[in-house]
């Protein structure tokens, strides 16, 4: 999904409307294996203002990640905004926020993937009170109970536990 910006780059004041769907098979981020329930939708424009290209896109995607506690699949929706500034030439004042283009093309898909990953919540939970997996036997404590001893025992009970040894 490559955008040809050769006309835009040579016409100050011009703009391109963008309304596209980007399909991703799978994205890996932070140990999460993310699949998509719908194409990612990108809507907005790129404007040439004084020779710099300002891109603002409103995006949304439906995706499936894993619960941070019990690893069950979690279906979510994410709305996020992409704001980028591009320049065809190196700027006199170095500015990390400006992406220097080395061609007349912008890879929208790559930019969308990065922005999506940045916008992802740090944790997705299947439910607020997910009990997670037992750290010892790995059973799913939402569905099963086990009799493993875990170290994160209430300190008041820990004293009793030592006493009973
Ligand atoms: Zn869970
Ligand atoms: Zn267990």
C-alpha cells in the first residue's frame, strides 16, 4: 500500500485525500501475537505546507490479542491517529519528528503498523477480574482450581504457614 507523492511534493498548498483499508495477516508486538478481525481503516489527508508534508489519519482496527494474565484470546477495537511530517530534503535544523523521504513514495502500511503497535494498550485482559494462570502448574484459575503453593501468600498467613511446618 504505497502512496505516490511525486505530484504533492512539487505543489505547495496541494493535498491528497486518503481513504484506505490495510489488511494485515498478523502483527507481532511485545510478545503478543495479534490477528485482525477487520482490515485497518485509514482516513484523512496529506497536505504540502511550505514544502513539508503533513499527514493526519484517523484509523481504526478490530483485532484479537491474548489476555495478559490467562492468555485467552481477547477481541478488541482500537481507534488511533497517525500524525507524521515528511520532508523530501534534509532539514537545516535537525528534527527527529520529521521523516526524511528518500523516494517519492510513502509506505502507508508500514506507517500504519507502527502507529497501531504504539497505540496498543500495554495489557489486554479478558475481564477485569481475570484470575490468570497458576504460576506453578499453569492451569487456568478462571476455570480450574489447583492446590499448588504459591509464594505470593498473604504475609499474615505466611507466619502461620511457617508455624505449621
Ligand atoms: Zn484472562
Ligand atoms: Zn497450580
